[in-house]
């Protein structure tokens, strides 16, 4: 029974070590990157998707004292760029990095901001035509 508890402790140590290494690789700066300012005053903030996984295992070998422990751990991290936040003249836009939308619904969702801008400009233009003193 004592050897079983000792083995669990060793596996727990392996898991803890693996998670610490993942924590070192992945932090909030990996997901929302450091702002980049261009000479013309545009600020770009990279946004990424982070996926990770890990596994750990071990076991006791041999019947004679002392028992031998064998174990291992592994981890993997995948970082995919998703978009950039583009800030220019106080206006923030999202510039996607991903492939173009595949479905019709995706295309419609992507078009909504541009359509809203065009509708707003249309109503502003009509209001100015009615009353030129409006700004």
C-alpha cells in the first residue's frame, strides 16, 4: 500500500511538472499579443487561439524491493493566429486572419458591419439633403 502511494506521488509530480512547462509557454500575452504601433499611428494587436493537451503516466516494475518506477509525460501547444485589432484615429476594427467564410451564413455575418456603415451613411446623406445645415 505504501508503494502505491509513493507511485501516485511520482505520477502527480510528473503531472505538476508538465503543467508548469505548459504554463511557462502559454500566458495571456500568447492569446492577446503586445500592441504594435506603426509609424503612421496605426496600432495592431494580434489575437491568437491557443490549444494544448498533455498526458502523464507511470507504473511500478518488479516484485523485489526496491520497486522500480517508470513514467513519462508529454505536452503539446498549438497557436493559431485568428485576427488583428486595428486601431486608427480612435476607430477599432477587427481584421480576420482566417480563411474566407465557407457558408452563406458566415458571409452574411461578415458583411453586417459594412452594411450597417452604408445604411448609416445613406440616412446621413438623406438628412443633409433635407436640411443642409445638419452636420
